[in-house]
C-alpha cells in the first residue's frame, strides 16, 4: 500500500492480470474521501503504460462501448495517483 504526502492518496490494492492482454492490472485507489475501484492499468506492446479510471461496458443498437463511471475533475491529484500506481506496478514487474 502506497500513500502520498502531498495529497491524501492511497493505493489500496493492485491485482495483476496475466491473461496475455494489454490489461496488466486492476487497482483500487483512494483519492481524498473517494475510492475508485477497478481502475485499469493498460500497456500495449512497445508503448508506455497508463491508468484508466473505472469504466462501464454497455451495448446499444449502434454498437457496444465503454463509458467512464466517474469523472476525474482534479487532474493534478489523478496524475499523482496514476504515477504512484505505475511506479508500484514497475517495482512489482507488472509493467515495464
């Protein structure tokens, strides 16, 4: 579990995904008093990894799609949280 001294951010858990897809891990992150569950750590071959907020998959007549469950309004806190997640994933060998 990691936490930030600058903002009230805590990495609650990181669960590696080993199915061979670009999805490398699912993580739960608390920012201040909000807990975001099932954020996705994505890394495509030869690309930098990134963290995506939780999404909901829906299907419509026009096709299926993914829609964010929450809107991240404080970009600075989100950036700090994603850097913490990516650093922890690198240390654990989940991403490169």
